[in-house]
């Protein structure tokens, strides 16, 4: 394999991994996923301004919304395991929401505004939604940082470097599981070709396939096995080594290959 071929392969790998990360954020980290939770928060905080049965009803409604929210979320085409860093990020955001509510309520009480808890809750929700893009950016940076992790060794895997298999494996490395239809469209392969390649990779021990029940029908998800993830990481490391050794002054260049050769000097 030439350094240009390795550089082109790395460019395609990074492009597909970036598309998977964007797909994960687009389907799982959007304001519409927050709206039910925000509505429950508003009901819960508003209940402090209500007396008697109205307060109890508002708190009960908030608990019901919290309980049914997971069932209303559409099954995303890209799935990722929740890591410790994800929990820290989520808990930090929740702590910020609660701290914001307390701060806004102190301000509303000091100003003598009517319905201080409701006003503070609305201000907290607006502030939380305003901070959400920063959380998405932090999540994107962390996902890309995970993909840059380098294994201890590097080797070429001829099984993975087949033209149809490398894009499939590259897409799967950026997620815990990818819906088969989403993977097919991203890679640009027909159903028969995808089934053929997945069958080969499954028999070789690189991927596994499972069904997950959605709201209306089941979805087929594809995920890497531990060996498949390790082998692909070592294969990418070998490609990076080839590009690094061939680059001038030992520098690394993993951008897209040049589209044309330089014109000869006159």
C-alpha cells in the first residue's frame, strides 16, 4: 500500500466517523428531547406557588411526565453507551439547573415579583436551553477524542481493508451500535451488499447483529465485537504510521489526498 492510499483511507475513515458522531448528536442531543423534561421541571417548580390540591396535582403531573418521557423518545439510529464522562456532564448540567433555579428564585423574591417559583423556573429553563449547545460541543469533542485513542501495537488487517468493509467498520467504531438502514445509506451500499459483508464480518468475529424493539417495529443494529474494535484500531494505527513515515520531516499528514499532481516547472 502506498502512503497516498493510506492517507485517502484515513480521510474516509475520519469522514465516516464524524458523520456517525453528528448523527448521534442530531438524533439524541436536540432541544426536542429536552422539552418533556423541561415541562416536568416547570410543573414541579410551579407547584411551589400553588396551594393545596393544585400543588399536589402539579407535582403528580410532573412525576407522570418524567415517567413517560423515555417511552416517547424515538429509537435513535446511532447508539452509544453511557460512560462516566457522560454521567459527569449530565450531572453537571442538572446541578446547574437546580443552582440556577435557586439563584433566580432568590432574585424574584428580592424583587417582590408575583409567582416567584414559576418565574424562576421559566428563567432557569431559558438559561438551560441557552447552555445546551455548549454541552453538545463538549460531547462532540469528547467523542472525537475517544476516536483518536491509539492502541499499543499496530498491524495491517487485510480483511478490514477490503473496499466495502473498511467504511462499515469505520462507521461502527464511532458508536456502540448503528441501525442497519442508517449504516447502509451512510456507506452507500445496497441491501444485498450490506448483508453479504455483514455475514462475512460476523463469521470472522468482527461484528454482531441484534434486534431492538422500537415504538412501532423492531430495528436491526450492528455493533463491533471487542476483537473487531481492537483490530480496526490497530489497522488505523498502521495506516497512520505509514503516512507519518512517508511525510516530509517525519510530520504527519492525514488530510485528503491531492486531487492532481503538481505541474512541471517551465
